[in-house]
């Protein structure tokens, strides 16, 4: 064999003086080869620097041991923390994750979906970009397990893992009201995104429950990212009657709104503004305007998704489609002025 050529399983078998089947048994840890022969095979593997061809193996086994993941944007810390949790759970089982971003675009989401299906992933985890779901009914998906995460698409039959967005939003908006705020706006979100719609409903539930008026000009939707948070906060501050409190739709919008106040807000704006928000991630203590945050149980989300994926990849469809709805926890940011429920 020429030095520049990659060793094959046939080369290993020839050097060890055994059959290709024996080499395969050793590499697959089947435990049916005697210790002396196994040692010879492993010595040949090391000497030839043999590496298994994962592509060829996947064609033979009809499994790639890979799971495709599509998220709306990789810059969103919540999404990356979910991916990290899934990797911690699935890597020990031999699965590799192929991560793609839809860039909050349905067209890009369609392209990334085709990309992953062409690579014969064993399963998919999707956080959809919108409520459009016809492309998730492709023929190739009939044999590919898929779990929708964080967001649900009406009419699409698939496994789903969600957090109760409506309840979390209701709880943190109610906390602002109990603190004494009577004018509360809504910042961020898109009417085509499940989480945004549910969080708006939770905010409206709280305002109705406490008989407070909803000022439509301060129900300010227009995106789920940092840029949106910055521009919407700037727009709100430009109005003379801007409320002193806002429910913020997610952590990215929250960062954008906080950045706007820090960069362009007056001393009066910064001294009076109070937020409640959905998402409580590791940098939450730095977001000084936030009094209350609904935290998503990332460990439980990852565990639920991984358990469903494993069942489906093993062929177990007894409970298909299953829907898991987890409860968020409420963090009171006492250091920022948040008030515990039993203290007022």
C-alpha cells in the first residue's frame, strides 16, 4: 500500500493474517474473537492508522448516527443551550448533531430541511421559523422521526415539546401589576411565531384579570432578535406617554431593549423603566431593568426531546404523536427591585 493511500479493512485483515469478517467483529466489539487474534487485529489497525469509513458504514447499516437540528438563529443563547443539552444526552449514544440555522426565513428553512434529508439523518429536531408547515410534510419525512421544539405548527402531526408560554407570560406580567404598575406595554414578537402569540395571550390574560387597559400603540411587535428589541424600545421612548413597564417577549429582544436604554435612554428613562421577560439565562443578572423572568427548564426540555427521539428511532410509535408541555419557573430579580409574592 502506498503511504499516501488510506488503509482499508482489507489491508488490516491482510497484515493481521485474518479474515475481513474477523476484523469487523473486533471493531464492532462483538466479543467473539479470542484475545490473541484481537490483539493482532488492533496492532494492525494502529500500525496502518486505519480509520473506519462512516459513510460506507452508514450505507450498509442504513443508519448515519446523525441527527439534524434546525434553529431560527444560532446567535440566540436559548437555542444554543438546548443544542448543548441534546449533545450531552445523545453523544454518549453515538449520535452526532448537524446544526443548521433557518435565519428566521421559511425559504431558508426549506433549503436546510432538504439539505439534512439528503444526508440521511436518522431524525430531526426543528424549532420552526414560523407557523408555515407544508414543507414538513415532504415524502422523505415519513420515514424520518421529527420533534418540533419550542414552537408548534397547527395541523402538523408530529411530536412536540413545548413550555407553557401563556402561563409564564401571565405570571411575570401579573408580578409587575402586583408591584404597582398599571400601564404595561408588550415588546417584541411576531404574529406568525407560536411562542410570540402564546406570550401575547398570557400578557393579555393578566391585563384582563386585573382590569387594566391595553394600550394598543404599546403592544409593539416587530421581531424576535436584538435589533428588534433595540428599535422597538427606541420607538417607545420617542413617545411622550411611554409606559414605565414592559413585558419583553424573549431574551434577545430583552438584550436589545436594554442596550437601547443604556445607549440612548435619558437618566429619567433608565431610572423609571421596569421589565418582566420570558427567558432567564446565565447573563440575566446583567439585565438591570428586569424584575421578573420566566425561565424555561432547559434540562427537562432536552431530556424530553432525547427520550422521544430514541423511542422513534427504535421504531416505537405507540404514543405518536406525543405532546409534552413543561412549566416555566418564575425568577424574582430581587437585586433589581423585584418583589417576592409573599412580601407585598
